[in-house]
């Protein structure tokens, strides 16, 4: 296998990891944001959180793997991206910390103030990453302005936070935010029953239509302004079709199909964006100035070969057992199944 | 050997470097307070549940649920603070990431694929699967999660071992990047293996002490050792056996370290002059600058024995090593005392590590004696000791890591790259101040909440036998978020 092919395979694999992450944690961000919108009382809120309970941590590992794999396969990309997008990334990390702890600690006490505070942590902790991952990806596709090279010849992004908040980047953020919220609402309609299920359906359609408008504008803008490839029209158009089909299905009460279709939409959007980027991984805003590509940012052939072997063995195994957990917890949950929702496990201990 | 060195050009970068080091120290030491408890307690809970499945004795089920609750409160903190670890190499140490990415990134990626998925997925199954899974499958899920945690430890320690003793690579003269020659060697070098064994035995010392201490506290408070007496002895035995393992692996580790990083050992002993038959310093009152010492308690020739296995073996001193390094690593632009770490920090963290570890071992021994033949430990001192003892091995382990990492300075990768040249050139002091303040405040608040929940869970004590009944396909759920 040639070195070039290995570099291309790893570009595809990184895209796959982000697809996994957006499809999976995308819905738990959505459920988190809508925690108090859909969950009108304690029983409903705890039903929503319990649908995520066994799944969210496994979902989050996808982003750790994407980070680790980028470090291993494209160290220059890892170094430039994460040091360059320092403050937004820090906000994402703080958000992920808050919501993770909130999931685990929230039901320990019944005190409404305690619960309200953790709800806030879950809502903000889900909202920020849902928005900021979009802003980050929008800016990667758009390109950044590099400063001079580092002492060892690495590309340095020195723009700080403000240049990332351009219209294209912000639109990308709103797109991921609304897509994830819809995806989350569809998940709730699939995993719960009764009143909650029907409200989730309605909300999915409403937010989904807003998302549709934003996403179509964004993808067309990206395709016209930042793509040098004709074939990326295909995932852009397919994504639009899948999304509308997802909204139709959720309205028709076919939640399983709706979820598959909204997952497919997210996957196609990532395919479109990575397709537009290829072979760049972090281009200059002015494309003629070059930037990081899979060829100048990658590890050596030796490392890519080793990592390919590991991925070839491990990724299928992970997919099998993670799918199995989704199968085990496939049943719909209802608020009636939550034992004394207002009570906390540690109530009455002083 | 070529070293990459970037002399800071602006005053700002110097303080950005210090801030980045503080932030890495704060976030990493904090993260590693939760990790050893996870590494050991996951297996201890798995053993308790195995006892229940094999004997059918509900006492073990109640213990599994009780220690499982404590384990999960701790695990949540370990997970969320671990996310920062995956990204902060790139955020604050981008030049380091560029230099070692070809080697260092691989174990991190493998760790995520092999270990993180395993532990998080199966722990989710375990928490929510009590009434959904067949008994044995549910038991298997806690074992798989535990195996995930220990695999994770191995890969991250192999990555760290590369920083202590880089092997299996060469530096590409054109790109100035380290490139992988032999991944197997990176994963299996003696530095990695011994660090893993030393860390795992330490984690079991911490966790054994934790389980024994919590049990002892409740046994004494309720004057009832019918159920918690089991875990009191179990924890004490684990702590004792693990403590022995810590001592043995620590001894082997120190011999490897003398060979690979002699400066670290010299700094641990504040040993300025090279000598044969060197004494082991127990305590010093003085400045540790090699000039005046008010008082020092020593054991004759023990240092030579610990370092070389021979009471008259030669131990190199700081002064000679500084000269040697100045010549050897001239390309870094460093000289003389630049090559030695902060001696009092190395000296005292080394002593705290050993002292606090021994304290835990002695306590475990005492508890075994106090519980012989079904007795209950008695007295105010025993009661107080149970409340506080877990901090000893935990802080001892922290001290050991501070010694390992601070003792390696000024290197980030020993002999290859200095910490000063590894920092992100584009991240300003303002950026790091913002993130450091936010992380520190957040971590502080979460620590207070976490400890509060742990204490309340402990005070609540064992769940009643009726509350832990497992009914498959139960409605309503036995556990919900």
C-alpha cells in the first residue's frame, strides 16, 4: 500500500470518527438542550436523562478517539488546530465536563434547587459544544489565516477567537445546533412513549424546518465558495433529501426511519465537508497560500501502517459491542417507570 | 543526540510557558486523584459481585451496590477530567505534539479504541443493566469495564515512558521530528512495564485502603461487622499485598531510573557529589542546596544499595551530572544548573511518596490485627484513622507522580526536547490565564460537590437487603438518572 493511499485512508477514517461522533453525541446534545423544553416535570426530565444514561459516555468516546487518531495520524493538524482554536476548544471541554458530571450527580438529591442547577449545566453543557463544533468545522472548511511558521516549521494559526466568529463560521454553528436539536427530539420520540413522545415529534418537525433552511443555505454556500469538486454536490443534495424525508417520517409517526434518516443526513453533511476539504485538512483562507494537507500534516508511513492495523481490528469490534448496547436498551421508556421521580438517592442523609 | 530548543523571544512567552506548566500540573494531578481509585476499585467491586453470583449470599450484593455507588461518583469525575487530557497536548504543547506526534499519538489513539470504548460502554451496561441483563452477562460487564481501565493505564503509561526514556525512534534531520522505528519497543520497554506495575500496585494500595477504611468507619460507627467486616478484611489484605508490590516495583523502578535518568535520582537524594557507599537520607533540615545542612538523618550506604544493588556502588552527584549534560546537550543552549530539576521539590516529593505509602501499609496491617478472629477495631484513634487514612496513599501516589514529572525537568522528552521549547507558540498568557482560572474554579467547585456526595453515601451506609433485590425485566426501573 502506498504512503499516499495510507494518508488518504486516514483522512477518510478521521471523517468516519466525526460521523460517529456527530450521529451519536449529536442526539444526546439535542436531548440535553431540550431537557426543560420537552421535560415539563421531574418524571419526564428523568425519563429523558435515563434514555441517555447507558449511552452518552460511549458516545463521547468517539470524540476522544477522533482527537487521539488525529494526533497519531496527522500530528501537525492536531497541533495547529487545537492550539489555534484554543479558547473555543476550552469552552467545549468545560461544557463536556459540566454535563458529564451533571448526568451522574443530578438525581442524588431531590432538592429542586440542586436539580435546577444541574439542569442548567446539562443545557449549557450541551448547547455550547453543539454550536461550537459547527463553528470550528465551518472555519476549517473556510480556511484560516496562518501567521509565520513555528521554529520547527509548523503552520501556526495566530488569529485567536474573533476571526472565527465570521458569518460562515457562525452559520455552521447554527446548523449543527439545530440539526442536533432535531436529531435529539427524533431520538426522544423513538425512545419514549405517551405525551412526551408526541410533543417530541412536533418539536422535531418545527426545529427541523428551521434547520433545513439553515443547512441548505450553509451547504450551498460551502459548495459554491469553498469546493473545487463537482462530486460534493451529491452528498449536499442527498443530505437535503434525507433531511426532508426524516421530517416527513417523524410527522408520519415512523420514528425509527426518521432517526435513521437524520443520522444519514449528519453523515452526508460530514462527507460533504470533508469532501470539499480534501486533500486539505486546514487550508489558508487564501487557497493560493497553501496550508496543511494530508500530505504535509501526516505521520510517517510506519506509524500509519501500525495504526491501520489497529483500526482494522478494533473498529469493527467496537461497532459490534456498541450496537449491542443500543439493542439491549431498545425499549421505549415512560415517565411511569421512573421510581419516585422527585426523590433523591441521598435524601435524608445528613 | 539532537535536541530541539526554542529560546523564548518575547517576555510574554516565558510567562505563558510557566502558566502552561501550572495548568498542565493542576489538571493532571487533579485527574489522577480519581484514576487510581477507578483502577483498583473497579476490580474490587467486580470481585464483590463475583462473590455474590457464586455464593448467592445477599451480603455481597449489598456490598457491591454500596461500593459501586462510591465507585461511580468517583468514576464520573475521572471521565470528565480525562477529556481535557486528550486535547491539552495539542492546545498547550503544540511544539511537543509536532515533535513526538509520530510516536506519542499512537498509544493515545490505541488507548481510546481499545480501552475507553470498552470501559465506558460496559460501565453503562453495568449501571443500567441490573434488571435488563442475565446475571452472568451483567457480571461480565463490570469485569470488561475494569479490564478497559487497566488497558487504558498501560497505553498512557507507555506514552509517558517515552518521555522518560525515549526508545524505538530516530529524529528526522530534515523535519526535526521524531519518527517511529519500533512501536513494539515503545510499548514494551522496561520503563513502561515497570511504570505500569508500580502504578497499578499503587492504585490497589489506594483502593484497598479506601474499601477497608470506609468499611472500618461504618463497622465502628454501627458496631456491626456482620457484612462490612468482610470488606474491611478484604480491603486490608489487598492494601497489604499491593503495598508489598509497590515496594518491590518501586525498588526495581529506582534502579532503572538511576540508569536512565541519573539526575532524577541524585535530585531525589539531594546528592551533590558523586560517591561510593552513599548514605540514604531520611530527613533533612536545611536548604538542600548542598552547602549547609542543619540536621540530617541518614542510613549508611543504603542509597548505593537501592540504586545499584551494591552497598559500595557508585551514585553520581548533581554537580558531575550537570557538567556532563552541559557538554552532551550543548545544542540546547542550556548549561550547568539548568540541567537539574528543583532539588527541594524532588527531595520532598520522593520522601512523601515513600512515607505516605508505608503509612497505609502499616494501617492495613493494624486493621488485620484488630479484626483477627472476628474482632471489631476499637477506640477513638482507630475511628479517626479510618476517616483520614485513604488520603495517605492517594497523596503519596500524587507525590510520586510529581516527583517523576518534575524530576525529569528541564526535559519534556528526556535528552531530546526541553519543556521550554515544547509550549504552543501562539497561545498567549492571556489565553492560558483564562483557561487556568476557569479550570481551577470549576475543578475546585466539583471537588467540593464530589467529596460531599461521597461522604453522604458513606454515611448512608449499606443498602437494606430488601432494597437491592434484582428482578429481571423489572418495571419500574431499579435505577434511573
